């Protein structure tokens, strides 16, 4: 099993590096950031998707607070992922798939 590497953690500054926003330095873990997407928008998207799936992340404000971490850990547990409470590529992909059903 490949362990997903987190790229957004509680306490991270929620701003985009200019090279990432310009499409420079694109990584597999930051596909939307490379296209100009902010971390805050991705976290807010994950929060909205968690709500749509019945989790309670608290405010959908794009910030990783206690409620978001708790909801992410519950989602990870329900999805048989390591319970990191972090937004990573595997979490975003699975949230998108489950909400699309």
C-alpha cells in the first residue's frame, strides 16, 4: 500500500507560492495548486464535500481547524485510510469520487 504524503496540515499558511500559481513546479500532490488553485479553496472544497457526505467539519472557511481535522479523521477511518486528519491527494480524490456518485 502506498502511503499518501500530506501537503496541507493544521497550522500551514494558506497561501499559494507564486511559482505554483503560475504553473511552475507542478507536483503530483498539488495538481490544482499548479493551475492557480489556492490551498484555502481546496480545503473549503473538501469541507463542503465532507458535509455532503454527512460529516461535520465545522465552518466551511478553508481553514483546517479542530472540526475539519476530526471530520477528516472520521472520513479516513470510514475509507480505510490512515487517520491523519490531513488533506492529501488520496483524500481529495476519494471525496470527489464519493460526492460524484
